[in-house]
C-alpha cells in the first residue's frame, strides 16, 4: 500500500484551520490555500509555456484563458448560493472549499502535464509523489498531445 504524500499547501491549510477560532478564520485559511494553489497554477503554466513549441503555446494560452473564464463563472455561481439569512457552517465551508478545489485541481493537472511531457528535464526536475506514480494521461489528452507534436 502506498502512503499518500500530502502537499505542503494542504498541510499549511490544515495547520491554519486547526488554529482557527471561528468560521471566518477557517474560511480565510482555505482562501489563503486557494491563493497558494494559484501560484502553483502560474508556476506550471509558465514552465510548460517556456518549453512547448509555438503551436502548443497558443493552445495552452487559449486553454488557460478559457479555464480562467470557467473559474470566474464557477466563483459567481458559488457566490450566488450564499444566503445571508440562512447560511450554515457547512455551506460556507463548502463554498470556500469548492473555490480552492477549482484552483488546486488545475494546478495538479498542469503539474502532471509538465511531469509527463518533460520527465527528464534536469533543470526543472520535479519529484513525483508516491500517490501519483500510477498516473496515466487520459486517452483523449494523449491523442491531443500527439496531435500537437509531443
């Protein structure tokens, strides 16, 4: 059985939540984690963008642009679910975690694209966590990457 390695951002968020004294502080912890994941999105987007051929850069740029539009619309939907008069603890936590998860999932996806596409890159070598050793790209994504020349 593989032991799952927890990402430092997740550890920091859990540590912050464990010290939070109220709902607002807990929500702040989760949104700080979302901002940290956003830096990871930017990091892996930049790494990929620098190394991809020109045609793939355009595709990646468009993909990131549309992902940002999707993220912003999801945020609007989540914000519209807020009911100031009947907001419960679980609904507040749900909304903040959903926002964080949108960004976290994108960061993890971009990271895996980078690792799978440039596994031997010594300068930007990134250690794959044990839990992700069995990662396999989706067949549709594999075809798309082949079409782009990878």
